[in-house]
C-alpha cells in the first residue's frame, strides 16, 4: 500500500509521519515528499486499519478495505501529545507513556551554541544538569553532573551513548595541565538530538554504566528523498571574558623600597620612580620621566580563532539511507601557542535486506591533536606568572613579538628572564613548557533488526570504541617547576579498546483497542581494555632539545600497565497501558562485574514507574493535558577502579642496580559490595491554551549508600590508604521546565512574527548523611593546591570547601588580638559551600519571515568559591584592592588577651584600627586564610545568541541551490557577576569531583563568530 500525507491547512507534504498497521508494530514513516510505502498481507489488506500520527496533528485511523493507495491530509491539533523520545538501550517510547523525567535538546540548539566540546553545549539548557568547564583553553575538559554528586571516589559523570553504543568519556588530568574529557571527540554537527536520562528509573536498564544518569546522542541518518549535500563554515573569534584586576600604582619591592628580584609588590609608588636604561626602578629622574606601569596581562592574551568546516551528504529511498560527514576544526587559543585541532569522518547507512530484516551500520574516525598551556597551582602556570608579576616589570622586555622573540624571556646565556627566580615568565612557559597530545579514535557499530512476527522485534547490536593517545609533556631545565632535576619530560602512550554487544527482544501486543502490553528482554556485554606505557626522563643534556633521547639513561624511568574489566548484564522491561490513561512499567537488570569480589559481583537493579493522564477522565478547564508520574528505582555502581579487591606489588625502581618491588600502598578488600542508589521521583506534565503553554515539574530524592572509598591511614602501618564501603549521601531537589508560545507560529502565515520562550529552573540540595564512626570528613581526589580542599563532611552538602578559618568564640564572633588583628584557628574546618542555591536557563526564540533570533540567558544564585588567586595577589601586593595602602579598618570581633601564657576571651568589642597593608597580609601566609577569601557567587550571563537569515526558496532556486543561510553567533557575550576573580564557571580540578576553587585558573572566553551553510 502507498500514499501521501499532507498538511490539511497548507497542502504541503509532511515528512516523518508515523504510518502503522493498527494493533501491530508493522509500520513506516513518510519521506521528504510525504510519501510512504507499506507491505501488508492479503488478510491485512482486507481487514486492517492504518493509524497516521504526527506531533501536533490529530491522529487519524483509516480502514484499508482492500485499497492499495490511501492519501490523507492531517489536521493540525496542538492538544495532542504524540512526542517520541529515546530512552535506555535505544528504546523509542511515546513520551505520554514515560513515567519519569526525560529532557531533549534539539540538534539545532546544540549547534547554535558553537561549542567545541559537546558537553558545554548542554549548559543551562536542561533542568537538573550542571556543566563546569575547567577553562576556555582549546580542548579543555568539562564535567557534567545530573542531579548532583553521588560518589566520593568514583566518577559522577553520566554514561554517554551514541546511537546505542556506550562510549568512553574519561578524564585524566594532572597538576600541571588540563586534559580533555573524551566526549570532546564528538562532532556537534553530526548530532540530530540529545536526550538526558536523569532519574534512576530512566537509566536503570543500563545498570552500573548509568549509575549517574545517561546522555543519549542520536546522530543524523539518511532520509528518503533526493540526495542533499550541505557545506557549512563557522569562524569564531575568542577573547578572554574576565580577569582578576591588578593594582598599577606601586612597584616591585617591600617596605616601600624597590628590591630587584623580589616576588613582592610592596615597593615605592610608580610615579615617584623612573626606569633606568636597564629597566630597573630608580629614584625619579626628570631626564628619564616618571615610571609608567606595564599592562602585562592585556599584552599577553591574544585573539583565538576557531575555523570549523563541515561537509555532509545524505540521501535514501524507501528501503535504504545513508549519511556521510567530513569535519575539520582548527582552534587557536587566547593563550599563545595553545591549540586544538580535530578532523572526523562519519558514515552511517541502513538498508532493508528483506521486508522484515533491516541492517544499520556506522563508522566514525576522529583524529585530533592539542597543545595545552600550563595551568594554575604549578610554578610554570601562565596565570601564576601574569598575576604575580609586578606592573613595574615588563615581561616582554619591550619586544613587539614577545612570543617569538627569545630576548623577551631569555638572556643571551640561555637563562630565563623573569621577575622572580621561583616563577616562570609566561612567555618562557608557552615556549619551553609544553603539553602535546595526539589521538586517533574509531567508534562504530553494526545493528540488525529482525521482525519475524508483527508483534516481535529482535535487535542485535555490536559496537566498538577504541583509541590510541600519545602525550608528551616537557619542562626546560631552566624552568622552575623541575629546576631541581634539570628539566623533565613525560612520554605516555595510551591505547584503549572497548567492545559492547546488546541483544534485545521486543514484543508489543494489543489485547484490545484499550489495552496494550510491551515486553522487552535483553542481554548486554562489555569489555574494557586499556594499555599504558610511559617513559619519564629528568635532566636534559642539550638545551632546547625536548626528547627522551636527550636524557641520560640513568635518569629515565619507564613502565607499563594493563587495565581490564568486564561487564555482563541481563535486563527486562514490562510495560502496560490502558485506555491511553494509565501507564505502568517495571524493569529489572542483573549485572555481573569483574572489579568486585566474586561473592559480591552480581547484583539486581529493579525499577517501577507509573503515569496517569488525569485529563482523560474529566474536564480540567484550561488544562487540556495533564499527566501525573512517579517512579522508584535502585541503581548502583561498581568499584571506581580495577584491582581494588586484593593487594599487589608495584615497581619501586632500582636498588643497588637490582630490580625491586614493593607492596602497593593501598590495602585492597575482598569484601567490597556495590554502591547503591535508591531514587524516588514524582512529577507532573501540563499543557494549556492549545498546547501553547507547556510545563514539566519534578521532585526527586536520591540516596546513595555503601560508598566505595579510599580512606587514609597512618603511614606507620606500611600503607597509606585502604578500601572499604561506607556512608550515605542524599541528593534531592526540584526541577521545572516551562515553555510558552507567546506568539505561536502560523502555518498559514509563516512570514509573521512568532515567539517562543522557555525557562528551566533547578533547585538542587545534597547532604552527607554519614561516613564512618571514626571519620566524619574525607578529602575528594583532586589536583592543585592542598591547603584548601573540596571535602565530603557529615551534615554538610557534597564538596564543601575545607581550609583555614578565623578563631571564634562560642557565639561565633571572630577573636581579635590586642593589636586589632584577627586570630587564625589552630584547626581547619568547613568555610564554604560551592553548591548553588538554584540555576536557571531562559531561552527565547523569535522568527519573522526569513530571520531567526535565539538567545539563552544563564542565571546562577548562590554557592561559594575560594578565590585563591586573590589571596596570593593580596599577599604579594598585586591585587587591585592593595592599591589603597593607607586604608584602615576595624575588624568586627571580640578582643582577646594573653594572661599567664593562656588566651583569654573578653566581652570587649574590638575598636582598634589596623592598616590593610603588607604587614597585615604577611601575617597569614602566601595563600592567606581560606575563610577570608571565600566569595558567594551569583551570575547573569548571555550563554549564547544567534541571529540567522535564510535566503527565500525562490532566490535559492534562481542560483541553483536548495538552501542558503547566514548566522551571527556569540557565546558568553556578557557576564555580570559579583565574583572578583576570573569567570567563576572555571574549575582548578578540571573534570573531577572537586569544584569551587580558583587558584590561578586559566581564564574562560567569550566568542563572536559567523556561520554560512549551503545545501545543494
């Protein structure tokens, strides 16, 4: 049977309409011309009925009555909700039937953000999702959290699934440089849509792999119709969007006096000094003129450029389809010499081998390379060198091209030219301290779908995700970070090979017009293999030759490691729906995982969800569609690393020329059990005003127990840590999504103005319910400065900031000494909470004639951040606030006295003035008191904006193309925040569990760009 489906109002063909034989799963969808073709048996021709359904159109059911051609015109009807979403294991479901929260992001919205890392493109777009980027450097990492953090030592990242294949999104950063999270390898131009599975019931069928939710990515596929060739170019320009402010009044030195080579900027006023011919500060000389400050920061950062070219070819007929894309991205960073390049090719095809057998396959190869800058918390960090340098010292040495002019950052003898012997000149760092990465990655799968009966479908899907990564990091022998060892080079080769296989049986049977049942059963298999080989060398022999062969062999350390694990799972899904009103689903999954002890490596995860469309039973006035939903699920996780169940030996280097091995410092456990997460979710979906107003409100409550944690122990035991199950963490909160077609789009008059606005709000909360009887706080694994940490502390939210604090009395008042200076507590404690009070994303989209304007506002309220950059800059005297050196304050607190060697607290309120000068800041060390540098963060930013214009079809026809569009795009166009440092969205820890710390983080960026797209 064949036919065509059109819009009853406009007469235009409707592609993508579902055409299904009623009571079966036999069906197809219309192509670009609205045409369809359906193969039926003689009995079905005589007695069957065809159901036509399409989003925002009235569903129609037509009896066949022996006809072999049925043409139909569907009536628009926004009251109906026939939206299909992708759920776990690639299962498509009518959203009406889903009993949990599912959020979708259209591929066009992904591309509008023009983010290189696809994780960043979800920022502020989905309620319950928080994205944090480490910096704006090319190829920088980004972490994503769905409904908070649940694991202490394990990953809290969700599972990423591309076309049904779980892919690796691991992160392996260091104290010196950031590394990418591997979702960076995905080309955003290939994405058709992204679905975020947030609750346990949503992701339960994935088992341990989706303990933290899942991000389902569906790529573009071939479509029926004529072949199309699309070429697009996007060129963007990046600039630093925010930097700490420096004072430009005072020069290098201490006590008001110039001191050459000092790391302090408490010297003389610049306007009372002159520069000698050699560039040093000297007393004012009329012949030399007053000394002017240098703008080292602005001079250092450049305009980054990103050029992304994408070519795609797609086509197909009623039986087959294909999609081919080639992409090339070249990005230079705002930090000189930093770059990221990515080239990819993707081929996806599908064909109908027989009327009941379909095969689909995809192959994606990615080649990338990156040159990453040194980041904060190391002596070679570029921001450290910029922010600590006094404005009286010219880091460029007067050069017009300091990046390429060696006289700017080195002396003729090859030694480094810098303002202080312990810190690298940032121009030296970007030339002599490099981190280079090259990666080749292949992701592919083959899928067979066999329908032996109308009610039964069998899917076999096998996939592979493999990559090879080469890293080289080096520091010149005169660089400060490794000066004591004569420089260093770290070579690392990583090869990873992951194989997955899913076998899925789907039975869909209608007992009657009102009662339907769907049963899904399946088997999952995954192997993980990683091989790592490293060679570290110390002490370069020849200057400027950064190769392992330039290291004396006795100073070379080399080793390799193998990391393997296996996961096997069996799962089932049983769903019932009655009268399109009541929906009930049960799922269960049994997993066997190799990184737990044999007696505990098998565990069962159940879930249940219920949906009730209450508007089917009565008239609720303005609410045209309303659904209540609830779900309960148990999910969990295995060990955060392999080989934790027993002790093993590791190489301890050479002892008197002989090999030696020693026990690993970690005590393994053969009694480990899985981590478990019990999640409850309730929500309501509402539609009103002919579907112009849409609302989705959700409350969730997750409790994570039996955390697998590495706990420190006394070194006197001969070990450093041991592994055990402990504790409970709770995450709960509200999510809301409200969409409103303020001026709805008119099919009859598409040239008129339309306006759609959507607002998503997240109010997250967390609490560490318990840890152990002996231990009530644990430091989260992280990198960087150790004086201020992210920790989990009983009774506090996850990841609170832990560090030094002011001493206080029982009433909480700060203790002040007799001179008026606040006193530091002898014990560290919780000083801040980085978790936001609520997050909001507000999208607006306007369309008129051929113009489209879209912008996304990102709002955050609450949450603390440790401004360690400000703390050090105040100590050194470079912070803007240290310019007023005669300023006095009275510290709010109570006076203490020392009597007979004891501290005595009085009830006397402090009235003693103190000066905020070198004497004050030097009292509290380089990083100051953590509590004094905690800032509560609020922000209001333009996350992205896009203005596009599409040539009219008549114009395109005249010039011989199918479509042409132009767009102006911008990201982080403006940022309004009370935070005094760089963009508070950045994170020192990269894509780790630690967050809320700024310690000379590399800055974030804002970008402006243009896009042109032509379809032939």
